């Protein structure tokens, strides 16, 4: 009897898989330049699930699609601070942990921190994490300034320093959620402060940068650094490391370095999650589970130069990735890194307004 | 009998005319009025953390009662908000200013091109027309990006000027309002040239000959004969450039600098960064009114003049 049941059950499973086998697809929406495409091919080969892969380049764009609803994507990759309020809005489906056995490989150091955004890590898994810091062309800076404080926010926040550096070009992230915490931390406040007075003070500090900043932009600095058009950028670790590699490949005499300022900087997390209205729940879980395999995660990190959230992946990492303090910072630097949470709507409006003041003077 | 046939034909042609007029009206209703009503409705709501990120949402299940119920919660608070922060007013003003200056430059650049095309031998004209349309074959975005390579400090323009010895330090053009003007003039030039060409091309050349026969110098003939006759083309071209330029987002975002304040960017910030769809919608509604009201008034004025003439 048991046998018959088992056979019947497997027959049902087989017919359903056969029906699905023809057209099993997962729609993934990830950041641009953020995966080794070989991983997607391997995934299809192993599971028979086709991947339709689409990219975005800002959290705002992703958020708008999610809040509109019916995005049609099965896996999306928001940054944790944005994801927190998206969870509140009911955007995501709770993960079915029984379908994610590889979650056992996730790194507790990262899990402890992502829990601030996603209690119990119920809705998301960590894909990559990184820091925000300086991308710099040290040779060019040396030409315009003696003994520049290269490893300190003083370089950016002291107008007399920035004025000198501005001669060879400075870009700053057009992302208030990155720059206000940096300024607050520099002023000695909690980086995650939501106190209006402290935010105003941070805004005033940031505004002093404007005359010396060539552009506030969140992606153009990769090319600008790599081509030697600018000598300083505040940007995301992996992007700056990509600029470093592009410059090295082009062999154009430009050397790009990544520096985490000694006063501390932002540690951020890009999380993979499944929208509540995802059309292919099973395939989405299969994709997340596959991504969390240590050797797959290592492959991704080896390709994009970001640290990932799977500790066991370390043994598959290239030495140049594993031992690069710009990717995997040392313990002392990690302790100095801060995390932030999303602003409530009223504070968000204040921060946005202050940021417009910073970038336009209006 | 004869009369009956006549009136039947009359009814038929009237029906046909109505059907013909109905097409553009249906088009406007579907693609202009309906989206506008939706945007206007959102501008009356308030932000919440949900999908979609505003409330109230009309409950269609309850029919008319649901709509009325929603309507009771609407308010004009977002429009009042726009008046409380000078940034919106400044952004509208600066957008209008940038669009106006850019339109004027486009006209000055476009007119000689159109004039040259209209005066060119008839056999060349299709080719010239083709050349004007040719840029549309590549993506607008890529063409705007290409200007980064031309205008940047180490870019093509500066290299040429420096190698010619005309300048010693590179000109800083990229990421300034000057780059925005260049971008708008370049991108919208065909929209200026095409209507100008079509009005100049129709002009009767013998009018100029007549003016010259009567002793009018060529320059004066141009100002007194050619320009007035091409006014419809000038108006059409200016509208085609000015209206999209006011709301332009891509060009100021890619070529403009930090200080470039345009309503398209303000709208982006409200919509994407503040996640405030209601205020973003209010910004859009006000922008539409700023554009539509003067245009309608202008057209009324034109019609009156025509009737008077």
C-alpha cells in the first residue's frame, strides 16, 4: 500500500515536472555588471530552469517597480536599507527555508547585521556586501596637493583640502542615504541619526563640498576614474575596484586605489528576495538555493570583486580577492564600519530637501 | 425626389465627417485625457507605505459609492505644499528659461539650414531631408552620451582647440548649463528644421524676385518677405522644441552639472527618492498647466488675428 502511494505520488510529481519541464523559467532582476553570466548558464544546465536576466542601476528604480506591483520578476536584489521599508509595504514573500538547504552556509557575521533590516532574515538572503569609500588616483592627487590625508574624511570634508584636490576632478555619489551618514559620523554623531538638527548640521557640512565637486553621480565615476578624468570619487567598493581593473587593462598609465577612511564608513548589503506576487515561486527558491552554494558564490565574487555572504565560499575564492583588504576588510576596519536603516517618510523628505540644497545650492 | 437624394448624401457626408473628427478625439481621450485624470487623481492622495504607495485607492468593487467614498478623502494639500518651498517655483522658472534660450538658439541655428535646404536644387532636397532625419536612426541616449566624449576636459573639442593653440587650459563645458544647451539644441534641431523647411519650401520664389525688381535690397527682402511668410513654420518649430525641452530630464541628467535645476529632475527626485507619488503628480499637473494655458491663449490670439485679417 505504501508502495502504491509512493508510486502514485512520484507519478504526480513526475507529470507535474514534465509539464513544467517544457517551460520552467525564473525572471531575475539584478544590478548591472553584478554576476558572472556563466553562473546563469550553469544554473540552467543543472536545474533545467531558464533564466531571464534583467538589470537596473538604482535602488529607486527597483523600488518604484516593486511598489507599482506586478513587476513580473521572481528574484530581485535591493540594498538592505531600502529593502527594510519594502518589507513593511508588503512587497516580499516570506522565504520557504525548507527549499533553501544551502542557507546553512550563510555567514553569521553578515546575518547578524542584515537582521537589522530583515528580522529573522525571513525575507532575504545576502548576495554581496561592501563598503563605501574613496576611489583615488594617488599620483594625480600628489601633483596638486602635498601630504594629502588620503585615508581620512578630512580630504573631503575640509574645504581647504578639497579645493586643492578639485583641480584634478572630484565626483561624489548622488546618494543622500550614503553621504548623510558619512557626514554625521565625521561630526561625531551616530551615523544612523534621524535627528533633524543633526541632519541639518550634516547638510551644512556637505554643502561646503559643492563648489569643489565636479559632479554628483552614482555610476559615471567608474569610467571617469578609469580614464583618469578625475582623481577622487566617493563610491562603492566594487565599482571602484572595477575602475581599478579597467584602468589596469587599458594600460593607460592610470592607477586607481580604493581606501576606506579611518573614521569609518558605510557597510551595505545587497539582498536577494522574492516579490510576493512572483509568478514562479519554486524556481525563485531554486535560484536562491543555487546561488548560496559556496563554489557558486565564490565564482560571483571572483568575477565582480565584492565580498559575499557565504563564509564557506572562501576556500574557492581567488587569493587576490580573498586577501584584498578593499574587498574583505581586516577585523579592525570591519569594527569601524557602520550600518544605517531607512528614513521614515518625514525624515526622508527633510534629507532629500537638504541634499537638493547640497547639490544645487537651492 | 431630387431633394431627398441630396439630403441623404448630406447626412452621409455629415456622418463621415463626424467619424473622421472622432478619431483624433478618441486618440486624445485615450492617450492624453485618461492618463492626465489618473495623474491628477494621484496628486490628490497622500503617501503611505504600501503597494501602491499612496491612498486612498478607489474601491471599484463598490461601484459609484466606492468612488464617492474615495473622493471624500481627496485634498489639495500637495498643491499647497508646492507653494511652501521656493525650490519648485525656482525649478519651473529655470526650466522655462533654459527651454526658452535653447529654443531661440535652435531657431537661429535651424533657420539657415532650412533656408539652404529650401533653396537647394530640387534634385538634392530629398537627400538633404534624409540627412536631417538620419540621426534618428541611432538611439537618442547614445547620441547624448556621445557628447560626454566630445565635451569633457580631455575630450575631442578641447584636444582640437588646444592643438590649434587657441586655448591653453581646457574649457570646462561638460556638467554645466552650457552643455545642457548644446545637448538640447543638438537633439531638437530636426524638430525645428523640418517645419521651417516645409514652410520655406512652399514659398513662391517669384515674390523675392518681385521685391528685388522693385528695388528692395536682398537683406530687406528677406526680412520683409521671407520671414513673415515662414512665421507658421517658426511657430510650429518653436513649439516642437520648447514644449519637450521644458520637461527634459535625460539631457540635464547626463550633460548637466550639480547646479542645473530643471523640473524634470525635481520630478524624478520626488517620485524616486522621496517615493512621494502624490507630490510628483502635483508637480506634473502644474507643469502641464504652465504649458497648456499659454499655448491655448496664444492660439486664440492667432485665430482672432486671422479672423480680423
